């Protein structure tokens, strides 16, 4: 079990550092490009025809990369205020069970979205779908979305196993509660 926990920690830290950096760099570059487009449009009265599409597709792609990063820190798709309230009442075993259920739910939901995206990706590939400017193909965008959801599902699956191990070891009795919201 300790070997799995070490592996899980390494994988999650790799996802956090690598995809976090990629997503933040992509968001920074796209924000600067959007500002350049504003200057070009309102001062010089010219724009790149594909600029708006590139910004929209790029921003959503960066967010898709960041799905797994937020899941590593358990900050995505959770209702932490309720869990914190239950933890504050001293129901530690209940909180341990809820963590397992939430992680399993995220795994199933994101895995299902990622897997069912293959048909959309195939459709975009076969029909050669592009953005409105007709310059950017949509299949890489769909592939990034699928990758983001599947990676988030994988991270949540690692957390399910971690939570089960922690519950079996009764670590919920002395585990600190992550305070992510103000209640």
C-alpha cells in the first residue's frame, strides 16, 4: 500500500507541476494575444481573422488542462462547505466515507465524459470541422478536452484508492481537514 501511495503522490505532483505550468503559460500568452488584438482592432483597424477563434479555443483548452490540476488538490467538483461542517461536528468516519464517494463520483463522471467524447472527436475528424474563421481545426480542441477529463478521472481514481487505504488504516481519525471555503 505504501508503494501505491508513493506512486500516486509522484503522479499527482507531476500532473500538478507540468500541466499547471502549461495551462498558466497558455493563459498568459493568450491574454497577451487578446490585448494585442484589442490594440490592433481599435488603433489600427485590423485584426487577424482567426484571432478570436484562437483565443476562445485556446482558453478553453487551458482550462481543460487545468481540470486535473484542481483535482490533485481536491478543489474541483466538491461541496467542501458541507463536508467541513460534518467534520467540525466530529463525524470523522462519515467524512472519510464521503471522500471515497465523492472521488468515485468524479472518477465515473469525468471518465464517462472523456470516453464518450471519442464520437465527437471522430465526427470532427471525419467532417474536417473548423472554427468560424475556417482556419483552426476543431479535432485537437476536442482531443484536449477528452484528455483533460480523462486525466481528471485518473487523478480522482488514484484518490479513491488513497481514500480507501486511509479509511482502512483509520487515518480519518487524525487526518486534517482541507479548509477550502469560508463557511
